[in-house]
C-alpha cells in the first residue's frame, strides 16, 4: 500500500535520518503498541472533553484540535499523552536531524477528524515554520478516514523556495505556503496505516490532510525544531511571528 515510502524502526536512527534527508518522510509501523494506543486515545478524548488549563482548544471545524506545550502536560493525569512523543529513540532522531541544541517535541496536538471536517490543511501546502513533525495515528487509517498525504522528495523544493526568506528570518504567508508547482498534485501519496504507526516528516514536504468520508481519525502529533526557532522570526508584514 505504502510502497513509495521508506519504512524503518525508530531505533535505527541512521536509516530514519537518511530517509528524512532524501525523501522528507519516514513511516515507523508499531511505534506505539496496542496498549499505548488505547491509553493515549482514551486520554485524548478526555482532553477534548475536559481541556485542563494547560491545554488549548484550537479552531478546527467539526473535529477537535487541542494544543499543549509538552512541558506543561500533567503527567499524573495524562501519562500516556505525556509519554507518547517523549521517548528516547525519537529524541535521538531529532538530535541527529537538528543537532544537540534542538528543541525536542516542544508542542503537542491531539486531533480528531470527522466526516464534515474542513480545514485549510486539506489543501496541498508546506508548513510555514520548518520543523520535524511526529504524527502518530491512534485509529487505523484507510482511504476513507483522512490519511495524511505527501509528496516524497518535495521538501527539497521548499528548501529552495524559502531559502531567501529564511536567511532573513521571515516566514511565508499561508497563501505563499500553498504556491506549489501543479504537477506535484499527481505525485501525492496517501499514508494508510494501522493505529500506532508514526509518520515522521520534514514539514517542508508538500502535504495535506485527507478528507474523512466515513468513520473518524484520531491522532497525536508533536513539533520539534532546530535552534533557529529560538531566534525572533517575522511575518512578511514585519510583525513578529508567534505561532508554534
Ligand atoms: O492532518 C494531517 O493529516 C496533516 C495536517 C498537517 O498539515 C500537518 O500536520 O502539518
Ligand atoms: Fe501542515
């Protein structure tokens, strides 16, 4: 099914790092085992309902998106969410990609997509502030419940497109991050996989969320950055960038 994608064990840091460098995306089946998937999914649902003070509901159409800083998570109440994207092997990968002064799994999102969810991330785009995204399915994801889609290798194109902006610490607008060559659309690959699968991707890759036509998709994801994120970045209008 995912024949065009590189698969690896998360412990195999070199294969993962090489895959990220060359393709911009690596799939790690079984990153969370069944028990961890179950506990994490249950805690995500609880987060949507209770939303503790350290978690923030985002505007997200019909589905749910709760954002939190990993450092703020109350691990006594939400141990599985706190642990899901905190593991050592993942940290080693992030360090290998961004160096020892990286910012590991800083911000975490729990997300639920349902039939009728409509968001801008369903359009082909790259993310404005480059990061490494760890995206874990907490449901089995097939063609009808909104698989993540991406164009392997397209991160190299974004790197070129954004080179000048980045040298000046400028992030593009949402519209700029959707200006991509038309032929990429034919090269988009859906990532269908079982619950517990980790999709690790360079956010420079051209990607979009799938549309849910039946069932739902539950997922948790984190953002890791290089040390460049500690600097002040600006929007194209000159105002400071504050988004994750
Ligand atoms: O929900 C998805 O499948 C992808 C969303 C997205 O654009 C992202 O995580 O950067
Ligand atoms: Fe995105």
